[in-house]
């Protein structure tokens, strides 16, 4: 089980690491995608602004071109008059001026923004003037500072009356008008800014660095910033795209998206500059959500794996318990089987013993009877010999008595074992029964001389010089019992005591203990070894000793005694010390 638990924990750890790694790599991918998306979004914004500026400038230019083409009254006053509706209808012109064929401003609208009499040709504008006149097409000049401040952009539109050159309409457009309308508010405050440069890198507008307007970036503002200089070079070369540079002033990485603005032959460039942290803000929100997701996944993995561990542990415990129970059952049935086997072996042994004993015990008297009968037969023809005849008849009688006893004992044992021992219960005087067992005359017990001789146990005892003492204490208790069977028990015990005692005495004590009669039959005989004390009550069991063999017997007496006493609801046991004597204790 511990190694299974370890495996599950290891799998959980691997899963967690995998999820964390996946989360991390996904995060990096998301970061790249978000930055790319932000760049593309900025580029789109720059293109929108550029498109707005382009159409604004184009519209103004076309309006002036139409005006120039349709001009009928080319007098200074006539031209100034024709400017008024355009000026008001199409807002965005700073001023519209008419320059005569020699390059001098002659009229315009609004009059206050028109430097009438100013010789543009001489004031360094001859190139633009000549280009418009000679090519007969609109010419755009680079933005320059206006007298009033700020930058202005100029469209030079030539006016011809057929082939006669009348002069040039000079449309002045304020750059600040353009930037206000298309650049200033395109990016919300605090999230970046826009800027616009002309084709030579002059700043036309800068949402973050107003002081730069009219100046060149390269060589001043970004002198040491090679990556920004690179972006500016790209812009000057009329390219569009997205790039990064590190802003040393703010200490932030900037994303720049730039796109060209085409106005006839002039090309400017509009750009957005946004801190890369804008993308990081977005990523962080994604990252937080991802962390939460990973945390939830890890929790689920941990909860799931601990759940699996728990289920496995429980299954395992149940399995172990089941196995333990089954093992215990098996051990129990094994023990029962072993016990049954021992009992069977014992029974088998007893059966063999029984067969050999019974055949021996039956054969011996039969042989004697047969021999005696043969002798009698041989005597029948010859002269009668009364003495021999009597002797032979006595032998036959004795042996028949022996067999009768054996058969009776066997029948008793069989009745006891099958529960068929019938007791004729009646109130009996116990001490009377004990006295009767000692005193009444009866055929001698087995092993106590000729069985046919009728003697009391006391007489037999006196014969062999072993006195029997009776110690019957108190009033004789009256019990319910089978008189003859109880006498049979005591005669048997006294008979055994006499058989196994060579010297000393036999004592029969009776008293009442805790309201129950207790009888002790003691002798000073050979005694019984401790391991035999219980077994002597088994049928056919005899202690293996020389004396036992000498006195003979069947080993049935004590088994019958036990059966009778237990049939009376009592108990019998033996106490003994080898060489000192034995005591049989009966509790009724
Ligand atoms: P049996 O006397 O016919 O052999 P029992 O059942 O009466 O059969 O006795 C069984 C055995 O118990 C005897 O053979 C003997 O070995 C032992 N035993 C019985 N009583 C005594 C006793 N008083 N002293 C010593 N051994 C005894």
C-alpha cells in the first residue's frame, strides 16, 4: 500500500508540474500574441489617421485646383472674391492668397492674413513658384513656420487663362488644424501618443513632446537611441510597420506603429507610440485569470488524487480485514479438522484396543470352559470322579460369571454412551448406601479372588490386611438416586483401592460441603501419575504398570462410575500422588 500511495502522489506532482509548465508556456504565447495584437491595433489607428489627413489635404487641393481651372476674373479683387465661399464652405484653410505672375502677393482671404505686396519669389520661394508655373500642376512645399506661429503647409496651384500664365493660388493649411482633428485625440490620454514627421524627419506634430514640433528628431531628441533612429529612418523612407524602442526618459519600452501620409508628391509619416506596458496590463489580467485557473486545476488534481488515495486505502483495509477474517476462519476450521482427526485416530486406537481386549477377554474364559467340558466328557464313560467333576463345573461357572460381568460392563458402557442408562431414582440414604457397599456380601469383584465367592468388601479387605475406615460426618443426607447403581460405584472404587494397595488402609469420608454431599474414597496404594488422572475415566484406559497387568481388569469400571455419577447430576475426579495413594472425590 505505501508504494501505491507514493505512485499516486508522484503522478499528482507530475500533473501539477505539467499544468504549471503548460500555463507558463501558454502565458508566453499569449504575451507574444497580445503584443502583436496591440501593435496591429496601433498600426490600424495610425492608418486611419493617415487616411483622414490624406483625404483632408486632397480635398482642399482639389477645391483650389477646380477654382484655378474655373477662374474667369483673374484680377486681384476677382480672385479674392472667389476665395471667400471656398474658405467658408471648406473649413481648414488658414488663408488663400493670389500671387501674380511675378511672384508678389496681390490679394487673398482673409485680408488680415494676406501679406499683400510681399514678394514671395524673392523671399526664397522661387523654386516652388517656378515649378507650379512651368509644370502647370499643383506643387506642395514643405511645412514652414507661419508668421503667426505654428507650422503651415502650402499648395501652389497655377492659374492659366488658356496659355497665359496669370499667377498662382497659394493655399495655406495650418498643420495644427490637421493634428487637432486627426492626431491629438486618437489615443486616450495616458495610454500613448501620436506624432507626425515630414519626409526629411522634421516633427510636424508630437502629442508628448510639443517642444519638438518644427525640429528634427534625429540628432537631438533621440541622439543615443539607435532603435528609435532606426524607426525614424524607416518612416522617412516611406515605409509602414510596427517596432519597439526603449524610451530612456520614461524608462519604458515603446511600441511604435507608423504609416506614410501621401499628399501628391510629398510623403509624411504618422505614428503612434504606446508603452509596451499597455500590453502587459492586458497580459496581467489574462495571467491572473490563468493563475486562478491553474490553482483550480491543481486543487482539483490534489483533491482527486487524495480522494483516490483514500478510496484505495479503504479498499485495501477492507481487503486486509476480509483476508484476516478468512485466514482466521481457515485456521479455526484447520484446528477443528485437526481435533476431529485426533479424535478419529483416538477412536480408531480405542476400537483396536477394544477388539483385541474383548476378543482376549472372551476367548480366555471360553477356552477354560471348553477345556473343562472336554474333561467332563472324557469322564462320562469311565468311573465317576466326583471331585474332578465338581472342580470342572466350578471352572465353568467361574468363567461364565467372568463373561457375564464383562458383557454387563460392556452393556453399561454402551448404554452410557448412547444415553440409554436407565436410573431408578428414589430418595435414598447416602450413608446407608456407603455402609451397604462395604458390608453387604456379594460375589468378589474382578481381580479379588474367585468371583463366585460371596463376601463383603470389608471381609476381603481384612483378608489382605488392609482395613477400611468409614468417616461419615454429620446427618446422613437423603438424596434422589438409584441405590443399586450408586452401590455399584462405591464397590468399584473400593475394589480398585484394594487392588492397587499393598499396605496401609482405605478410608471413606463423607460430608456435606456447601449443601452438597461429598464422598472421598482414599487409599495408600501405588497412586496414579498426574497425566493419567483424567484419562483413567476413559473406557478401556488402564495405567501402564506391572501391577495393573498383574491384577488384570478391563478398564471399564471408572468409565461406568463416571457415567452413573454424571447421570445423577454429580461429578467424579481423582487426586493422587504416585507411591502415596489415590483419592476419588464424588460430588453429588
Ligand atoms: P480396571 O480396574 O478394570 O482396569 P478401571 O476403570 O476401574 O478399570 O480402572 C482403570 C485404571 O485406573 C486401572 O487399570 C488402574 O490403572 C487405574 N486405577 C483405578 N483405581 C486406582 C487406584 N485406586 N489406585 C491406583 N490406580 C488406579
